[in-house]
């Protein structure tokens, strides 16, 4: 549903172990499914699934990074 490598850079994700990456991706999917802010952004595009999986809109990426930053920092430490 939401590839975490489209939200965070490879350099950032390199600091996480595979188990931590899966936890972050699970949190990202949760936000995509439940966040009204994210729903507004993705509903503007007719090919939502393609955009989320390949190269998301800058506003989508920024909103997801904002929502996932606390989880990312917690997992990284």
C-alpha cells in the first residue's frame, strides 16, 4: 500500500534494521488508511495506487514524513 522507501531516503532507512523497517512501514499503512489529511491528498489523484507505490506527490511525502517522524526516531535509537 505505501512503500516506505518512497517516503524516506535510502540513507535514512539504512539506519534501521529490517524488523524496524517493517514496523515503520506498518505505521505508514495505518496512517494512509486512517488519516483524513492523507486521504485529502491522495483523493486528488485519479491513479492513487500507482502514485503511492511509485513516486508520491510532494505534499503526500511531506505529510507522511511529518506523521512518521516520531516513530522513525524512536526506532532509530
